[in-house]
C-alpha cells in the first residue's frame, strides 16, 4: 500500500486488504479468476474488433449489455447522479453498437 501511496484506512484499499487477509478460504482465488475472465473477455473483444471479425460487433453488444442489470440494481440501491449517468452512458454505448450492427446487417 505504501508503494502505491494508498491509505489503508480508506474504503477501497481496505477492501483489497480484507480480501488479501482472507485468502485462505478461496476469496482471493475467486477474485483472481473473475479478473482473469474479465480481462480475457475484453482482450477477445478488442482483438476481434481490431481485426474486423464478423462476430465482433455481436460480442461487443453482448459484453456491454451485461453491465446494465448491475447498473440498474446499483441505481435502485443507491440512487444518485453518478449511477444515473453511468447507466445512461452504458445504454447509449450499447445502443450505438447495436445501431452499427443493425446498419451493417442491412447492407448485407
């Protein structure tokens, strides 16, 4: 924590310290696997979009829309401008991606 200049008494550094301290019960492994899956999905999406794969746009729409239920839950539990803006931005991004997908499907 000191090398990253983080105060261990604050909320987010405390979360990581608690997870690391509880590594014996598999919590750290679960977090590591979740991070690996997330990074893998983003890497596959980036590769496919960069190389113009036909399925890349579908994958981008699906991977972007996965967050919407979580953002709706967060907005329900903790309503506020930040959660509202995050939800609206994500819906706009997914909508734009879906529009591009529909537009490219119409050309075929």
